[in-house]
C-alpha cells in the first residue's frame, strides 16, 4: 500500500488516501530487461543496468534476465502459433527456459533489450529470443492482424566496436520491426567500446589504444546516462 495526496476538484482541499493494490499496479509499470550478451558485467549489461536504474527511479517493478543463463533455441518454424484452432495460437509452442520469459515479456509494460553487435547484427541469443517473441505475434491475414493483447514500449541498447552511426541502418530496421509488432521502440547505442583488459596482450593492434582508453573514462558514462534516461522515460506513467 502507498499513501498519496491528491487534490479534490470539489473543494480544492488536498485529500489523503490509500492506493488499492489495483491502483498501485497501474502506477508501477512492469519493466522486463533482457541482456543479450554473454558478459553479465560487460558493456551491454552495464548500459542495461543503467536503464533499469532509470526505470526503478520512475517506480517501475523491474526484472533482469540474462539470456545466456537460459537453455533455449530460436524459432523452429513449427507454425503452431498460427494454427487457428490450436492451443498455442498467438504464442510460441516451444517449451523450454524461454517460455516463462516470453509470457513475462508479453505481460510487461516496457521491454528493455540489450545486445553487443556480433558480425553486423545482434547476438544469436537475442535474435533467437526476438524470433520467438515476434513471430507468434504476427499473422498472415489480409489485415496483418497482430495477436498480443496490448502494445508494449521497447527500449533497445546496442554496443559496438564500430564508431557511432556505423550501424544506424541496422538499428533503424530493428526499431521499425519492433514498433510494428510490439509497440513504440527507441534505442541508444554505445560505440567504440572497451573490449580487452589489456590491448597489448591480444591480436588487436589496429586500435588506437590511447584514444580507446578515453571511451570508458569519458564517453561510455555519457552513453550509460542516455540508457538511464531512456529507462526512466519509458517507465514513466504518462
Ligand atoms: C564474436 C564477436 C563479434 C563481434 N562483431 C562485431 C561487429 O560486427 N561490429 C562491431 O562493431 N563490433 C563487434 N564486436 C565487438 C562488440 O560488439 C563490442 O566489444 C561490444 O561492446 C561487446 O559488448 P559486451 O561487453 O556486452 O559483450 C564483436 C565482438 C565479438 C566477441
């Protein structure tokens, strides 16, 4: 229970009240954060945790899931999610560690998705998650009917070795697909991230290490701040 103060429009006196659990639920958005990197404290996870902190400051209920801790596969193309009379209509029929996570995602108000870029795309783990989230939602009907019960706000986080803007086309494509199927989607990205503890010990002399060193010190904190602000904005009840 949460105490609140509001203004009664009859007498303009502040009125103290108690929120019912139902009203509390409306005010506390559910935020599901999905880490698509194997590194639980890497660049993508750090950005994601900042977005989660932002969401918590907006009083959201949050949960973070590390995809690499789960045992699951991508879409198998069984098409049971499209079978009109089937018990899996509009839902992924596969049963594995992703099953409950997908239900949580569909039930959430805000989805935060983070991934490093691996070979010009999100990681296989996030791709597999998205296949199983996106495909059951769509239909091949004439009106392209969507099947999830509500629209969900989505915030995507990407981190890359490449300079900023290098992957704008990829990000905008992800945003377009997600906005169509799931709900309004935006993204923040961190570029030229710190990858090796000690660059001199790895086959990595193409990088200007001194310039790169400034990224975690000066630029990455700003990128984390953008993630924090996105999390807070998306989890703020309008
Ligand atoms: C297998 C692999 C493939 C990668 N491919 C790319 C790539 O195509 N483009 C890029 O900019 N960075 C690439 N990177 C670098 C990562 O995207 C970058 O270091 C990222 O910040 C790592 O995030 P993490 O700390 O969350 O794992 C690759 C890294 C790995 C391990």
